[in-house]
């Protein structure tokens, strides 16, 4: 970790339009839950459905995309990354610091909003709020690493990330049984299912596979991102 790089990155993220996108998604989740509660739709089944479809299925990958690509991709696009790479700071340290910033933003925003929304609808019943919150936290960390890597690998990180989130995570990972083992969304749900005892919720991916997979993907993405930063030219090429 480099505190100077972290401070600069936090300021850049919190001062750009991205912060509004980061805040609006969690806010939308809580507002939807509050509306359901007002119209008398608060129950465990509704909570599970909203958490699976919106919190884990939509909000989490989008938060990961916005934060993960936002901490590095804009700097690569406008060339300002060159000034950072010219400093006597290890490239893997830069990648790790950027990741910590992205992951912390996703964890706080996704974790707090998921718990608040689930608790509004289901209270403490069956551990739904706790389970999905933990799922959002670990899934958010993995998403931050993967989308950070995308931000380093390509100048079209947002486009590629949206395709990945919508097609692979949303369609293939959600509806093709064999592909679910390779979906961060499904891994996050596996964590939620392990904690929750709700009869309205079950997953196909075992926790014994999901947790190691998330660790491997997160670590692998960070290592790759660090190595990729080493190859970036200080003249602005690549």
C-alpha cells in the first residue's frame, strides 16, 4: 500500500461523476426495499428475490465495474498514469493500492445498502440480511480486482466490463448450470446461502469451491495487473 497513491485515488474517485453512480445504485436498492415495505410487501421471500436479482445480480457487478475501472482506466486514457509510473513506486504496489481503494468503496456501499435493504424487508429472519451482506462484501472484492485488471488491460474496459457483467454474469452464469461455477455472482450467492437458512434461497455452487475460487481470481487479477503496469511505456504508448 502507498498512502499517497491511495489519497490521490480516493480524491479522484470521490470528486468525479462516478461517485454519483456509485451512490445512486445502493440508494436505489434501499429505496426499492422501502417502497416494498410501505406497500406491505415486506417478507422473507421478497427480500431474497430483491437481494438475488438486484443487490447481487445487478448492483454489485456495476459497482465493481465503476470502481474497479475508475481507479485506473481514466489515468491510462488521458496519459496521467505516466506521471505516477515515473515515481519510484513499485508497479505491483500501485496496483494493490488502486485495488484497495476500489474494493473499499464497493464493500462499504454494497455492504451497507444490502444489509439495510434486506433488514427492511426481512428483519433478522433466517440470516437473510447478514448472509447477503457477506456475499456482497466478498463478491465486491473479487469484482474490484477483475475490473481493475480490465482497466489496465484495455482502453475499452467499461464496454468489455458491461458485456461481461450482462452476458456472462447475468445470462450465462445465471442460466447455464455448468457455467455457474465460474461466476463471481454465483460465488457471492453461495456465501449468502451458507449463512442464511431461508427456505426461499439455495445455490448450486458449494462454498468449498466458491471461496477458494474468489481468492484465486482476486489474487491472480492483482498479480496480472501489477505485471501489466510494468509493461506500460513511460512515453505513453500501449
